[in-house]
C-alpha cells in the first residue's frame, strides 16, 4: 500500500465508488448499479482485511520488540498513520534499549563496587531475611556455605546481637550501631544499620559491617606495650632513686660507698637508655618507617666478621665461636647493618646463657629450593619448650629474675628485621642439649653470584 493518509484514501475510494455507480446506473440502469454495488462490497471487504492484517502485523511487531527481541524494529509501510506509528514505536524502542543498556552498566558497576569492597554490605528485612549480601559480608559472617538470598540472618550467623542490630532499624526506623564478636571466626566487627525507605513495600535495613579485628589487636598491643614498658622502667628508676637517696643521707661522705652507688646509678641509667632506644627501634620497625640499605651480602664473610667481633668478649668467658659454611660465595640481599644487629642479639643471648667452656657455631647452607639458612647454634642449657612460642614477644624473658637479662625486646626486634627482609626466624631448643636460632632467606640468584665472583 502507498503512504497516503488513510482518510484521504477512503475519501478517494468513496468518490470513485459514487462516480462509478452513477455511470453504471446511467448506462446499464438497475443491473449495472447492483453489479457495481457488489463490487464495492467486495472491495471494501478486501480493504478491511488488508488494514486488519496491517494492524495485526504491527501489533505482533510491537509485542516482539517489547518482550522478545529488543533489536527488532517495525517496518514503516502502509498508510501514513501506520508508518508514523511504526517510526514512533521504533524511536521509543531505541530509547528503551539505551535506557536498559545504561541501567545494566550501572547495575554491573554497582555489583563490581560491592564485590570489591572490604566492608560487608547486607540488605535485611524486618523479619531478618537477608535479601542481599556482598562477598565481604559473607566472609565476616563466617559461614559462606550456608548463604543464599532469602535465608534468615540468624541461620547464617547464630548471633542474637547481630540479628537485633540488622532488624532493629527496619522495625523502628532509627539507625543503630554496635561492636560485635563474630563466632566462630573470632573477628571483631563494627556494624552500622540504617532503615531503608522501600516506598510502601516491606521495611528493610541496610547493614554495613567493618572488620575491626586489626584495630582491636593494635589497641590491645599498644596497651600491653605501655604496661610492659612502664613495668620494665620501674625497676631501674627505683634503683636510681634508692641510690640517690642513700647518697643524700650520708653515703656520699664515704668515698668507696660513693663510687659504688654512682656506678649503680650509671649502670641503671644505661639500662634505661638501652630500653628506650630499643623501644623506639621496635616502634619504627613495626610502623614500617625504618629504611633499608639493601645490598648483596656474602654470608661467609659476614659470619667471619661477626665471629671476629665477638671472639675477644667470648674468650673472657672461655667460650669458643666457630664458623661453619658449606660452600663459598653464598650471597643474600639484606641491610648488612640490620643483620649485624640481629646476630649481635642472638650471640649476646647465647653468651649470657652459656657456662664457661661452651661453644657457639655460626653456620650457613643452602636448603632445598635454593633457600639460604643462617644459624646461631650453641651447646648451652637450652630453653624449655613452653617458652618457645613466646620468645619473640615484646618484653618476654625466659628468666625474669635475672637482673642482667636485658629489656626483653631484642628477639622481637630481630624478628621484625628478618620479616622486613621477607625472611623467617625460628628457634629449636632442648633442655640440656643447646639452642639453635635459624634464619631462612632467599639466596641471591646465580647471575648475581656470578657477577660478584668475577668482580675485581
């Protein structure tokens, strides 16, 4: 059909029909008029069927475009009214597709944001049914296997406090927050729940879960650090005060007593200075503020230099220090000064615990997989197994009754230095058989070793 307006087509057809009927009546009288009338009825029926077919096809095209095939478009054929309608529906379909594509992009972006969030997000209704939970929330709840949309929160994590926090705002309309202990994971979680206006639907809450475990651990560590530091400083400060008071009450008149008490004051002052220095060093190491001067270190040369530095002091107690290296040119990347601090602490601790005539062995060898193993081994009295898990803790002392046992920070500092080098430090000790401190490091690769070996 042409694209004429439908009303003009009908008007033209009526005019043609009137003219033809008039001519037929004049020429053929009544039979001609009847014949023309029959033809007009047949033509009208055909025209009605054709228009009905066009409308039916357009209806099917609209339904297909709206519900089945979004890419399908209506062909603008037929009368002008149908053509304009087809073009209008096509433009509407195009806008709808663009809107749905934009909505899909926004939904995908929102899902990506929620999935990558470190904080947990949940949508919970007033009956405690979880309609949505992102991966972080599922992880914090502690039981990923039991989660699926529509399950009750109390069945995912058997916490009455969490359930009350999540459902309370949906029922009351008021936001709430609380700090919770998740079981069985043991995580400390802060939950913030806010009511969600669902515009006439079921009342719901949006719940934000933040993992506070590290923050709580840091706060606990800080309190313990301050408490332990205060306790350790109290003893030398009290000793200095007692010595000063003794001198003030007459001991200063006795030269021998004066020298003795002044020596004690100086010794306790040195202990305080050392403790403060080690606390500051440990604080810098834990905060990551200590810069490292990384360089290639020859393990054999390093151990030989270390043994030579301690040999005079060891000879005073009749302690022998030896070096045992499996092969030459064992290289590792480290801050040499920091590792000297680590070995100084390990050797000093061994010498304090060793009886006269003991032996300290410094060794280096390559383990399976190319790992370099550095060890400080002694044949001293050993350490009971109950102490092993705590040796690298701050202020921990195997024998706290010894006045010269140090601050208890040396091994904690050593552990942090080794960890900064991506290494591991461990202890193996048996009572009566001695103690071995082992440091595992990544050995320098073969090309670095070859370059060092050929360097003049």
